[in-house]
């Protein structure tokens, strides 16, 4: 897989010996219909142009509830990360890869305030990541909950990293899967691990 830059440009590197006629390429972006094509269809699409257009798909925004209900802040997950359990990106194939974990949600309309994770190693110059939040269905990530991209750049080499989610007003009702997706690597080396 791969991801586009801010202008929608992308480069997909693959080994032709690994691609069969049964394989599918999926191109997706928030606010647009997903395109799912075979290798032959992709070649036909790109015969006369280097541009792929996705039809717009209207997005339904969540309802707004006004209440005077008092809420309390609680931390879900682990305050002291287990360094025996880790996720990592190690080589050029990591682009577009996601490191994810499941969170149990106990209360309806829970607002996610921030995402914190422990960087064990970061030997890159810096990384651009996207935070993704999915609903949890039958043991797997389900539909994407976020209606907008949450992008941030990681420059620090170790320690706790915090992504402020307050400006995005992310509210969930049930268990979720939260991931960080590798969007761009600045530099030549990819050695990144978190717990």
C-alpha cells in the first residue's frame, strides 16, 4: 500500500511477479467513493492520463446534542506501557501500514481527548502519521469513525508522544480500534517502534 501527498500524488512500488489477475487495488479518500479495480482496469485507467478521479460522496455529519450533564475525564489504556508488547515500522514497505490497538468504551458519547503512546525507538529524521479510529466488529476493525484526517509529525526519538484530539470532537459509543498510519517518512531510514 501507499498514501498520497497533500496534492493527491502517489507512487506505488510493487513486484509484478507478486500480482495476479485476481488481485484488487483499492483507492480511497474521505469524502469520495472508494475505487476498487483489477490490475488490467488500472492499466486501462492510466492509458491516456496519470490522473484518477474519485466521485464525491456526501458525508453525513453526526448529530449535535446539547446537555448540562457533567462528565469526568478518565484514562483508558495503560499509564505504564508494556515494553514486551510493541508495534514497529522497519522498512520501505511500512508506508501505509497501521499500528493499532483496541480500547473498551464503557459509556455512550465518550469523547476522545488525546492519544498517547510510548516511543521506544525512532531512528528516522521524522515521520508523518495519520490517526485512525474504527468501530470494533467481531474481533476486527470495522468502519472508520473519523470524518476528517488527523495528521501529525513525530520528531522525537523516544518517550511519550501525545496527539491532541480535542479539536476534532471524536465521540464514540462502543469499543473502538485506534491506529496510527505511516503517511510519510522524512529521511532514508525507517526504524520506529512503540509500546
